[in-house]
């Protein structure tokens, strides 16, 4: 019966892995919760806060302009006073003084008032300074000049004659002001303006006077060049995007929003800013951290419970099963496991016993296969080389007869002939790593015990680590190649002269014509017949005639270049196909050289004999030409040379040339 310690026993590796996986899972879940909060929840809340701040900035600007428009509505009543119209014309100015008292201007929210004639000249100015009114202030004179920012709009309104109101922000030397410039109509609203009335209020005082109605208490109004502007707003201002959309700045505990207000010329004149608390994002951040800690604690508790279950329920059985499985590492036959269980572990044991039975059967089959391979390797008539790492590790007796008995340990590259390109290619292929092609065949020259010989190689990749090995089957085909070359020589060459015969010549001519036809080129074909050869045969015999043909073939072959094809067609008739596209002059030069070589006397046993040749030349386009037609035309040209007196040259165009 198992003791308590044995029932709670768990292999150290399994316990460490279980603890590692539990800790990793807890950290992963906590990181996932934290990442979801930080990367999705909090950014979503921040996006909402940023959108709310942007909307609040737009509402702030609309509220600011709405608060400023109250001054415009109050001014509209003044422009209908007849006293104001008379004062604009210089009559009864003293009647207006009670209406520009400090108390009255403070109630209207106006910092200074100006009245202008229809020609835009100043009637009077009144500036509220503390608890008194300063009339015709000198510091306002520069702001009312025609070349000033306000003066341009005033004189444009006076010149147009249209009764419309100009309201907006104007930058004066003393700061930005919200102004309302309206035409004075008096009681005659349909006539020409009697003058122009200007009300002006400092831009920041509009906020102070209207906070309870339109704007928040923390609304800030700063001029374009104020030193209190944050650095981000200064950079935003320098980028020239102050009127496109609000600027939101995310702080640790608040979000600041700024928006620009343009002057009458459409340029930014001042900035409106306010701050909102970030209560939602701060709460979400705290909740995310709390949820991450709760997730870590919960997963750790579940992990500890899982570790206890693994230790108490699987430890002892897994230890016994592990000991039994380690015995499977022994080579040869393996005894089945003796563990008896009816649960899932019993299923595992039965599956392992099935694998053991298959392993024992495979081991027996492997032994038989190795014995068969060794027997085949030793007794096969073909040379076999087993190569690993670029060296021969084993060779059968047939390979020892081909290369010698000291093959094991020899580098494979040393068995190939260096002057054979095929051998170098096959050697390089054998050195390549294992690829998709398991077997291939090639032919090259190898260095054997008795010297170089022609061999046919069959290479087969063997499975194994590091690319496995390579099995090479070597067959000596020197005798077969020699027989093949002899048969080919008899089939395509003249037995007497060794030149190409008619069959091979016609094949090469057809190939040349097809190639030149595709390229649109020309070709040169010469047809030659020996003059005086029949007399040699009749007087000195066929042996002397054969000797003349051999010498003539040798002399003509000595005049040719690489690539030219000289063939004996029949009897004393020869044909020559020139390589390339030589011109008319070059063809004549080659033909004259052939004639000169053939005119030299040939020394036989019966004494010297002389022969010559008649040469017919076909220089034509290859397109539409076949070999039989080309040979027929060159033959016809040769007969023209014979009829012209022999020992000469005639072209297919009928112009004979004498040597």
C-alpha cells in the first residue's frame, strides 16, 4: 500500500513545469487585463474626453461670440437716435455727454466710444479709464488712422455707402478689442448714413462680464503674443492651424482645450482656453490596476489547486510509468510494461505496449534488411561506393577491382578526372546538400586502377542526419562507348577519307538552313568534282584512285576553318558548307585556295599525277530553301564550271570565274 509521501510524490520536473505554467498564465491574464484597460479602455475614455474638450472649445467660441454680439444689439438702438445723427454732423454734441458717462459705459460693457462723420473723420472719442471718461484720447489717435487695421475697415465702409455693420476683433496697440462699427441712421433709416458709431470692448472683459450666462469660470482669453500661452499652443500658432480645429492637451489630471478667434481680416487675434477634470480616466486607471491584481490572485489560487491535484492523483503513477518508459531506451527487443490500470493511465500503458510490439517487429525487420543489404553490397557485379562527408567509407569488391583496394578514406573528388567538365559537374553535385532529387545519373571519366576510363554513375541519397550519405553505383562503359563511336563513325563518315558522308552532311545542311532562315541570313555551299580522276582510275587502278581521293580530302580539309563542314558525297564529288556568312570576295578566295592545293602533284608508286577540281558555289538566302534544292543548285553551278574549261569556279547566278 502506498504511503502518504508516495501518494503525494510528484517528479520535480513536472512540478516545476506546472508551477511555471500557472505563474505564466496568471501573469498573461493580468497583462491581458492591464493591456485591455491601458490600450483599449483608457484610450477610448481619453478619446471621449478629447472629443468632449473639442466640443466644449467650439461651444466656448460660440458663447464668446454670442456674448460679444450683445454689445452689437445694444448699439443698434443708439444708431437710431436723431441726437447722435445731429452730433455726427456737428450739431448738439453736448447733448450726448450724459450718455457717455462712466456708469453708463460700464453698464453697456464698452471701454471706449467713437463717433465718425460720413467721410470717416473723427467727431469725438470717449475712453473709459477707471471711474472717469477721457475724451479725444491721444493714444487712440494712432489706432484710428486710415492705414491702421481698424482704419482700413472704417474707410472701406464709408466709401461703400452701404448701411451694414462691421463687428469682430481688431488688434489695437493696447491689445485685442471686440468692436462694433455701425452706420448712424437717425430717424431717416432709408437715407444715407449720417455718420458711423464705434463701440469697443477689451476681448478678455467680454468673458468677465458674461461668465454667469455663457462661459465657464475657468475660461481664459489670451492675446496672440501673450507670454502665458503654453508651448504647445505657441507651436500650434506657428503652424498656422489655429482656426482649423480646437487643440486639446492631455494632462495628468485635466484636459486643456484651446481655440482661436479670428480678427476682421481672418487672421488669429486671440485664444480661448479652458480646463476640464479627467475624472473618468483616473477612475478607469485605478479600476484597471485593481482588476489586474484580482486576476493574479485568482489565477494563483487556481494554479495552486491544480498543482495539488497533479501531485496527489498522478505523481506516483507517473513516476512508475516514467521508470518503465526509460527501459525502452535499451537496444534490441524490449519487454512490455507490467502496469495494470483501468483508467486513462491504463489506456496510455496499453498504447505504449502496442508501440513496444511494433518496435520489436520493426527491429526484427531491420536486422533482416541489413543482412540482405550487406549480402547485395558484397556480391553485386556493379561497383558500389558508400560516401559520407565527401569521402569513401565503404566499397564492395567490384569497386575494388575498378579503383584498387585502398578506397576507404579516399576523397571522392580524387576519383574524377580534372580535365573532364562532366566529371567536375558531377563531383560538385555530389558535394551539394540533400535536395528534393533523391537519385540521378550521369556519365564522365574516372581515374581507376589502370588509368582513366569512361563510367556511368548512378547516385542515390541515403536518409540520415546531416544529409545522410551517398551511394554511388559505378559501371565501366569504356568498351560500350568504343563500340558506339565505331558504329557512329561507320554510319556518318566516309570509310576511305574519314570525311562526313552524305547522310550527316544533309542533316547539318538542313539544320543550318533552318537556323539561317529564322535569322534572315545567307549561306555558302560549294560542290566540287575532281577533274582527271577518271584517267587515274583507268590507267593506274582503283588503289591509286583511292589514294588520290585520300590526299585530295586531306588537302581540302587543311584549307578549312573550325566550323566548316567538308563531306564526300560519292566517287570524286565533294561538298563544303562554310561557317558564318562570308562575302563574295571571301568565297572566291577560299575556292582559289582549294584549287591551288588540288593542283599540286600527288606522288604515287607509279609516279606523280595531277588532278584539279571544278567548283560550283551557291551563295543565297536560306529562307524558303531546302537541302536537296541547295545541293542541286550547287551541282548545276559545278557543271557550268566544267563546261567553262574545268579547274574553275562558277556561281549559281551563271557567272563563271576561272582560277
